């Protein structure tokens, strides 16, 4: 049976347990999200086979989906599938995921590690995931953290002033917390992250470096979500990045308000070559609405055109504050 409060770092463990409890009591408001999650977890279970080779992002996505399906529904095969994927990728003989020869762009593509460690916490109470598995994965993540902090590509990514730097910093923070390396996590969140916010956000709320990207709206959204993740992790080391305010009023709130105004309320005035899905707004709006309750963002989320917001798993991870 799933633990009452899982060992997670991005979402709030007590809130996840509360969501799990009300789902068990038949809360109709969360049923659409849980039903879609169950469908996606059953599809991911088909991928949990040693003979099927997944890309790293796809593997992380399947592990997260299976872990969430297990935690909220106590369906043991989901935990077994997640554990199988994790062992094959990280712990098995000849496991292919090694931090050798990785370039700076690949550091960015390994972003799902920050969510992957939370997925591990969600299956932590299952007999499918042993203490030896946990210790082995913590050791692997510790080695990857050492590589990230000490290698040329890792250092180059951490020096990046744009989204690459955000994603690399996010990995350092999450892996530091997961592997018990609190000193490294604290350096990332309490020392470097405020400087990163000051350098990436201007006084209006724009992200100048992301606006230079060919898909500027996607880049701004992805970078801001990464900064939100850093802010959520900050609570574990006493760093309140949600309320951070820099010179000229720079802040996460101002950056979010600017992006919503320019990217959602008005035609986007910057490059965006690839299609942008309206559903991508759901997690950003919900997480912001929970932090800044007078912002009107929750209401905007519920009126996104063509989006079934009630079925989004954001409702399970970050339930609305009522």
C-alpha cells in the first residue's frame, strides 16, 4: 500500500496524501484527472518491458505516470512497471545511462531527472522497490551529480545564463536533495538561484535571452516552469524564491504576469515557429494561482479554449486552493 506521505521534493507530500485520500472517498472533482491518469498508466505499463528501448525522456515520462497511477490508486502492477524501468535504465548490468561523453545540450535533455526522483518516492512503499534499489539509485544519482558539478559539459551548462543554466541548476538541486547532498542543494537554491533570477528576468518581467529563441513562447514557458521548480525545491533548504524580489522589482510573479499578458491575453509578439499547445498553460497557471491567490489565474485556467483542464494531472499534483 502506498505510503501516506511519499518522499517527494517538488509537490507537497501532505497534499499528495490528501488528494489520495479524497480520491478514495470518491471525490467527483478529481475523477476526470484520475481516469485519464489510469488510461495513461495502463498504456505506459505496456512499455515496461526489458526488450523495449525507450528514449530517456520517454522513460522518465512513463516512470512518472506509472508511479502516480500507483500512488493514487494502489495498483501494484504500476509500481512493478516503474521499478522495472528504473532498474533496467540505472541498476541493471550494462545499464545504458551513463554520464560519459554528454554535451551541454544533453544536460538539458536530462531535465526529467528532477521529476524522476519524485516518481521514485511515490513507489517507495511498494514491495516492488527494495531498499537495495533505493540505495543503488541514490548512489547513481550521486555519481551523476558529481559529473554535473565537475565535468566540462556540466560546468558549461551551469554557467549558461539562459534555460540551459536553469535546467542544469534544477538537476543539481533535485539530485542533491535526493542523494542526501544537502550542501550542494543549498548552494544551488540559496546562493546561485537568486543570482540566476536576477540575471534572467528584467524589470518588466521579460526573459530577454529566451525571447531570442526561434520558439520564444515555448522557451519562456519552459524556463519559467524550471524557475518555478527551483522555487518549490527551495523550501527544503529555507530559500523562499517565490517571494524573491530583485533590483527594480524583478520577481517570479512579475515574470509570470508578463508572460500571461503577452502570450495568453494578447497575440504573441515574438517568434514562435512551432505550434504551441494551450494545455501547456495549465500547470503554470495553477501553480502560480496557488502562490498568488489574488491574481485571477485560476479563473483564467478554467477558460482556456479547447482544453479539458479538469482531466489534467496538474489537479492531482497541485490541487486548487479553495
